[in-house]
C-alpha cells in the first residue's frame, strides 16, 4: 500500500476520474439518446424481442394483411357474426345447393321419381248385396252393380277394363264377412264390366253380404 501511495499523484487521480466520467456518460447517453435512426436495418431479430412485449397498441392499424395470417388461424369463435355482410357468391352457392337438393329429392335410391309414379288407372268398389240386389256403396270409377243370380253379380266401370287385372274378396262394405266365404272374378259380356261369384266353404254359390273388387289397368 505504501508503494501504491507513493506512485499516486494528482495527475493520476484526475485522469482516472476523467476516464470514468467519459465511459459512464457514454453509457447514459446511449441509454437515452439511441433512436430508430441509430439502429442498423434488420438488426433486431425475433429472439431479441421480449415475450409479450408487442401489444395491440403497438400494432399499426390495417398493418396485418391476409397473407400474414396463418391458415385456419381465425376460427368461428373469433368472428363477430353481426359484422358479416353478404358473403360473395353465397346466393349462387345456395341456389346451386338447393338445385342439387331438389334433384336428389326427386330420386329414391338413385331412381327418378317418375319411375315410381302411377302410370295406369286404379278402380275399386265396395258392393253390398241383399234381397236379390246389389249396390255400389263406395268406389272409384265404378258406375253400377247388379246381381245376376245366386251368388253372382257384376260391376260396371267408366272405361274398358278388358286388359286390366281384377281382384275380389268376399265381405260387406258395411260389416264383417263370414269366415270361409270367398269370391272369384271373370270378365263380363261388356268391355267395361267385371263379374264376381261368391262361394261358401263347401264350394257352393251363395248370396252373401257383399264383396270388394279392385281393378288395376295399365
């Protein structure tokens, strides 16, 4: 310590103080006076930015463009639906979708609806028989009914039914039938009539309560 003290002079002390002030002042200057012009271009990298340092207030309005947003980054939960107007071409898209749905609605199992449409005629009649007479109680296309003989009647329709299919069952249109009774059909003397025969379980023609007949024409 005595040797150091011997070498200390006024000039040495003042020089050391001067160097300290210069370096300290430069640091203080750098901390308060360095602006954007003093920063080298591309000098600040991503790793030099403090996490969460860039806030909303530091982002310039309209500065973030579509290309700067990652794909699928904006979800529905982040969109104010009330702010949305008409989406471009949405009308065309809706019309196209509706047209496709309408096309599909007209098909069943890939088959057009026209293939399922009835192309022929369907006629039927519920006929009551009693006291030697016959009457059409209800039906479609049936114009009259008549009892020809025991258990034997005919029904006339408003068109030629020669090439149609005829179906008949025993039973009254107003009440239940008799178990074991049945009916058969055959063509009539005229092109617009079908004849019905009623039978009991033993195979005898019998007068009954009536019958139902259906005629399917192509």
